[in-house]
């Protein structure tokens, strides 16, 4: 039986290999930084059981690099992003959490700041957002 986390509204579990293509379609529809499926497939992650959201990440030593957090537009602002993020944090206590976000993605920046992340570095012309080259913030949340 798979391990399930989350809240009564959101059932969150580890991403099984068989679900990655379906989650990748959600990832592509959100127009996040462009990845290939092979990159997405290699990440660890959690997803919402009805395929409305996901969080993918990599772990090294004392840090977690959040490489993607996506929530379907029709369920945004209903607590799913927060549930996914907090599931990850609960599973990896005493780690530092890092992520990168476009300076133009102001809703995401505000969300991460509400969750305790701070901007620590600006990376000029670092990646793409909505098809355009963009500066990105590196954000960090410390638990040490």
C-alpha cells in the first residue's frame, strides 16, 4: 500500500514511475521552465492522487533542491501547493530547501515567501518563463 500524506482534501503520495508521463503533461501545460521528459522522470517527488499537482526535487547532503512545483490552474489557491511543499518538508527535516523562480512569476514568489522562503540571489537571464528568457530568484528556507 502506498504511503499517503496531506490533508483531508488532498491525498498526496510518492510519484510512482507509471504516473510520470501524465504528470509531465500537467508540467508542460503550466509552461514552467522547459524540461525534457527524461529530466522530469529522474527526479524524486510527490503528487496529488487525482493528478492536480506535483512537487519534484533532488537531495544532496543537507539540502533539498526543489526543481518543480505545479498545480493545475482550476485548483490553485486551494491549499494544494502548500500541502505538497509541507509534505516534502516533513519528509526531510533539518535540511535547507532551495528553489529558483522567475522574477516575473510574482504569484509564486509571494507564495514561497508566505511559506518562509527568502530571496538570496538573483540569476540574470537564467531560464525561461512563459516562453521568454527571464531573470530568476534563488530562494531558500533553512531548517538548521
